[in-house]
């Protein structure tokens, strides 16, 4: 289906544009994929589904080799509250349960399912949801295995369970999509605008916020227009309290703390959470998954993934089943790699993970797969710090990356901690700006892991 849009109708000059201090303007490269139609990816012949795809306790398998499973069947679960179950993305036979490569955390226990090619994709019937109480809605979200789809993969039911004494005043729907190359959220916002508004109504029922912002960067004019149009004639409960916040295109605009600061001027205290100051930020992909779970009782088994880079003929956005390996995408989607990629990245180029092989499967949190050559794939030699302070200027959290790096190199862990290393959001803006090509995020991650081990 064509998703071309009436870009001229957008009237940006009537709207206030929000932003945050610091940040960078990398080459965005979004044109490569945004004008392509959304395509349905072929079902995988063998799905490789990691039992841990989230922050929190790992799942234990509830299936074994030889079991026959239907699409949507439970594959793994945990009794821990901070965890999220995983489900089968296809119907077929379990051919193995063993360690396999998870593209963001390395080898984890995974279920291998060989697809039964005689089975049609499952149809999910619509359910009436108006009378479902908030607690039950959260339980539906938990059972469907929904996690943050913007990259963090934090279990959504945990985020929606507000502790006693706390209150969400403001809900921010995060459609910033500030990472270069990625356009999956943009496509989703254009195609599923009404479903997203319906899902915001579900979230309002759970959280009872006074205000909702739909936050979109100003390079996604079609998405801004789609929401403007939908809200204008909307009978949704969210319409009277929802406002579109157009954000300046700047990286990392989509960070939770940056988006709150940009729109409202409020700051989450160091070491704190948005919840501490009455905010909840949710990625649009996650909001869409909440809708599918509540309206259709559909678990999180597929998502839109941006396939992009400078090595392929058919970049674009594809609806892909969780567990589909990069190898199957390359072989079966007709994307035609016309040159050998120097680097394959899962996620965006700033925060994504370079892959050592094509065996990595699509996860619930996989927003993009990039096949890059040239500068995008270059590895640079590290030089000495020239004390230019560029890393300090761009840090959106106002850290001093160069000082943290020096302390970590010298193993002065406590001093790194005193520089609030734990508040780093690992956005990579500092390393991107460093003329000496110092891998600052690598050092900062080391400092963070020391601080976390102490707890
Ligand atoms: S120190 Fe952390 S938050 Fe600051 S720019 Fe570097 S990676 Fe981003
Ligand atoms: S940007 Fe790089 S060279 Fe400049 S102060 Fe920071 S670490 Fe040093």
C-alpha cells in the first residue's frame, strides 16, 4: 500500500517547536526508506525466538523439542513481576530449545520453531473493551508480552503499574524517532493513527493523566498532519486533553528525559524516573501493541522494522515476525544486497548493535536492520583528547564525558560515579562529536557497570 502523503498541507509555522539543550544533528538518511510502501515480510521457515527479550528476569521455557505450537502460543514465562512472557510468532514444531544469539545481549536460551507451511496466519477477532477495568487491562498487557518497543524493552505492565502514592499527570506518546535511518514509527503513525488514538484512550483509563502530548519531530510532517486531522474530528476520550508537540529534529530527542524537558521544561532529577515527577513516556510502537493486545488479544509477535542502508536495492519498512533471522530476511524478502556490507546494525546507527553474523533474529525491540558500507561501517583509531569540550557541549544530560572517560581509564571508579556516570543514556552523541574518535560510550558503560555492581 502506498503511504505517500500531502506534505504541503502541514503548517509548521503556526506551531511552537520544542527542543532540549545539547544534542547533535547527524545525517538522518531517512529518505532511503520513508517513501517506500510498507511491505509484509515473508513468514520465516525457522523462527528463532529468544526467551529473554526484555529488561528483567529471564523466562523459562514452557515447551520442549517435538512440541507442536500454534501462532501466539506461550513459549516462555517467569514468575517475577519484572519480566515479560514470549509467544510463538508462527505455527509449527519446536525443533530445539538451546542457546542462540540475541542481537542486543548475546547468547540466551531460545526456542527454534520450524513453520508448518500448511497453516494460515491466525485471525484475531475483535473484542469489546469498554467495560474492562484498569487492573484487567494491565493484566492483558502483561500476558501479551508487551515491552518498550523503542529499544529499551522494559516490560510495559510494570510501567503501567503506578506505585501507591504516585500519580501520572502527563502522558507523552513518543513518536520522535530521532535515530538516523529509522522510519518504522513514522510509518506506523501515518497508517495506524486512529488505532493509536484508541490505544491512548485505553492508557488514559489505566493512568488517568490530566494531559497527553503526542510528540513528533518536525521531519515527520505527514505524521503530524495525520494526528492533526484525526484529532480535529475525533470522538476519542483523549481528544480534549491531547496536544501534538512538534519537536525540533535533533538527536537524542526521543530520550525520555529529553522529551519531557523539551515539551514542558521540567527535569527528571539525577538518578530519578519520569514517574517521580508525574510523567509517563511511551513509544508509539508500544502504544500500538497495547491496542492489538486489548482489542484483539494478540500477543507481541510481529512489528514494523526499517530495513535500510547503502547496500541494498529494496530498502523500506517491513512487517516482520519476531524470530525471523537477518539471513532469512536477506534470502526471502528480495532486498538484494548489491554489495557486501561492512557493518550490519540492529537498531539505529547511534544506539544499535553491530552484528557479527546474520543469525541474529528480529526481537520485539528491533526497530531497524541496517546494511552499511563506506563511512557508516568505518572503524577509527583512537587519538589523544584535545580538550575541545565538544563532548560536553552536546551531552543532553549535561555530563562531562571526557572527565568520566579519564577516571574510568585510570580505574578511579568512585570519581566516575561522582560525575553521575549512571545518568548517561548511552546516546553516543559525545563519541559522535569527538574529533579524537575516542569511544567515550565504551568507557562510560564500563563506569556504569561498576556503579551498578556496587548496588
Ligand atoms: S555521556 Fe552519555 S548521555 Fe552524554 S552524550 Fe555521551 S552517551 Fe550521551
Ligand atoms: S570531544 Fe573528545 S577530544 Fe574533545 S574534550 Fe571530549 S574527549 Fe576530548
